C-alpha cells in the first residue's frame, strides 16, 4: 500500500513586457496551457482567481503604459485611444469563462495583438498631429522649371479633359507640396522619387492631372505613415524582449541579430515576427529553467519544513531534481523514503517507497510489515496535501493529474545495497554483543 502522486507545478509568472511584446503562439501556448491547467480539474476557485487576477494586472500594466504614451496626444486622439482600450474589458470578461487551454491561449495572444494595434495607432495619431501643425510657410518653393503638362494631349481622351475651378486645383497643389515636404522629413529617397511629378504641377493647367499627382503623393505618404508607425512599435517591443532576454545567460547571436534589426530604418512584419519568435522562445525556455530550479529548491525546503530529512545546504539534491533525476528524501523512519522526480515540463512524481536489502526480502513481507507500510503511506498522503498548500503559499501552484491512495496501490520496494551493508553491520554488532555477554558469564 502506497501513496503515488503526479502533479504539475509552476510558479505564478507572466511577464507583462513579454506578453505584450510577443502576442504570438509561443507565448500564448506556454502561458495559456499553464493557466488553464491550473484549475481545469480543480473544484477550488482560488487558483483560477489567482491567475485571473494576474492576467488583470498584466492588462493593467499595458493600459498604464498606453495611457502614459497617449499623454502627448490631443483630446480627440486621447478619447479615441480610450475607446480602443475597452477591448481589454472584453478580454477580462472572456478569460473568466475560458473553457479550454486553447481558449486561454487565444485570449492571451489577443491581448498582445490588441496592445500592439493601439500602440500603432498612437504613432499614427502623433504623425497626424505633426501634419496639422504644418502651415503654408512650411512648404518649400518648387525646385523644378517644368512648364509642360504631366501627360501629352495624345495620352488623354477627349471625354476626360474637363477643366476644374482654379481654387480646387490650387488646393490640390498645396496638398501635393505639403505632403511631399512631410515625406522629406521621414524618407529622402521617396521624396526624391516623387520630386519630378511634384515639380511638374507648377505648369499643369488641368485640375484632373493635378489631382492624380495629389492622390499618388497621399498614397505614398499614407503607406509611409503606416510603415513608420509599425516600425516604432516593433522597435519598442523588440527592445523590451532584448532587455528581458539579457536577464538570462543569452546566446550572443540571439541578442545581436535582434539589436541589428533595431538599427534598420524600417522593420517589416515578417522580420519582426521572426526575431520576436526567436527572442520569445529563448525567454520562455530561460524562464522555465529558472522556474524549474526555483521549484526544485522549494520542494526540498518545503519537505524539510514538514519534518523530512533534507540538508538545507544540499545543492546536489536541487541539481538532481532540476536535471530530472530521481531523488530520495529521508523520513523519520530510515527505511522509508519519499521518492521524487521533476520532469522538464514541471511534472512532479512522488511516491513513498521502502528500501530493502535484496529482491528476496520483497518476497517475504509479513502482515505486520504491510500494516507498518500502510501507516507510513497514510502519513505521507496527509503530508502531501500540506506539501501542496505550503508550495502555494510560495506562489507555486499545482494541478494534480494522478493520485493513488494507500488502499489503491501497494508500496514500492527499492533494493538498496547500502541497506544490505547496514544490516550486515548491525548483525555483526549484535554478534559481538552476544559473544561478549556469553563470555561475561
């Protein structure tokens, strides 16, 4: 009869910067599965409430950052941002009713995506404010001497040659030079490419042709605004990921490649997705390793607090647990041990075992010994509940996926050569005492 337990352990961790920066399947799957598994099979709601509270705090952190960044915007733009932030409200509501780890994963991914979209819009609004500040005096004089029309008369159909009011044409010309000048502020290459057609409008008499140039310049400027806005967001979030990655012993290539991307004038979505995926995977792996090491240390510490024999300074035990090796913790009865193994996924398997000196010994277990085994197992089972509670006090939560009570499974006997040596020593000492007694008579 024995207590066997398999439980998933993980600390209550969810970094706001990584969550907001990634917004991808790597982070979503890692955190979403952990969150859902924390309480999917539990009747208690404390674990669920704790994770929902953690999720809310992450959304609060992202909201605070957005509000801080939007302070430079005018009232209308700030109101628009506040409206977009209501998207977080639906996430808060939906996570409470998440029915599976996939649902949780999607909500976490969505949180990151909503954050990045709002950040992009803040950048767009900033550019629009700059546009609004431009005045006619900001527009440079035309540099070209072109007096001919943009299109020859042969290229134009008779039915589309319609004269517009001079005021409308002048408005188009003004817009052309305004947005052409704005483009110069951000990208000299595009400005130079557009210069010939922008200069040519000086001598153009047909409003329709001027409008075509205006539309082309606005299209180029609109695409440039989007590219600038997304690049700013990508650079900010990659920077956050780099800072997070530098908290751990990082592969130099991992960080250096990302740093090089920060020096690019523009960052495409594909480049961002590639770099953020690499950094996110590294951070999650490093965080898991750190978490597992912390869990391994807490396991020994918690068992020691419950009265089990664990050396407070025994780094070997922690190292073995961290590397996935089987570790035996001493109980107050020297032949009974708590066997423990921690997998790379944080799955802890524990079982009460009894050390025996040989395989033959397992074949001659008496009824009295079985009763003793049962009592030892029941005591461990009672302590196991306390063990999980104490871990939770240290923010290490659990999801029990298998548990066998002493009545359901016999105790495991582990052959240990040291036990045999010990018994021989005990028998030898007994013989010496017996001989001494005989000689004393």
